[in-house]
C-alpha cells in the first residue's frame, strides 16, 4: 500500500503560527498515521509481532485509547475514568486482550475515536497551554507538556506499527 503525497492528509497542519495550533496539528498527524498504518487490515489487526511478544496493531489502538484517556480525562480534566483495556491487576490487558474478533476490533476503534475526540476538544477549549493537572507519576503537568508527550508517544508506537504492518502484508512507507 502506497500513499501518494496528494492524497495523504497527514502533515498538513501549520508549520508556523501559534504554539497550540502547531502542537495540536503535529499530534493529529501522528494519530492519522496510526489509522493509516491500520487501514485495510481486518482479522490480521490482532496478529502478534514476534512471539512471545503480544505487540499487535490492535493492541496499539487499545493502548493508545487508554493513554489518551489517562492524560486528558484523568490528569487534565480531573475525571475518574478508569482505563478501558488495562488495569492494575492486568496492566497488559490492552495488548493481551487484542483478539482476532471483529467485535473486539470495532470496540477498540470506537473507544480510540471517542478518546481522541475528547482530547482534541479539551485541548481546543482549554484557556491556554499552561493549565495543569496532577499526575501520580510526574506530579504537576501542563497541557503543553501532555501534548508534547502525546506526540512522542504516538511517534514511538507508529514506529512499532511500521514493523507490524510490514510483517502482516509487506506494506511499507505508509
């Protein structure tokens, strides 16, 4: 699968201008990259990378839904929103529960889209990038830091998705 520059909607955000627009645009590009790397993959979405690893494209979608939820709902919005796919008792549930079942995949995509929608709305409506929340690991964090961290999180996992997708069907350069 090859994506030509004209039809690729990624990397169309601003390269100059205000900080919020650039950070939100870069994060949007990384989110769209994940979707592109998973496009056209149905039952193989849960295919593991190399045993005994449980890493899969579906696991990445589930993991990133939980990551979005944690940083934006829990830390910044102060909501009591437990993870959707993992827990303290099952910290790898996001990957371990990624089964070759269309209903499991559909639920993961629905959850991911819901969390991304919340995150994008929260970032757009926040009065500024300096608003803060309290994280149990990092202490006080700002919206600015969370956006930068999320860009890094997606970029790292999109590298994993590159390898997984190539293993599934040989697709490169997505």
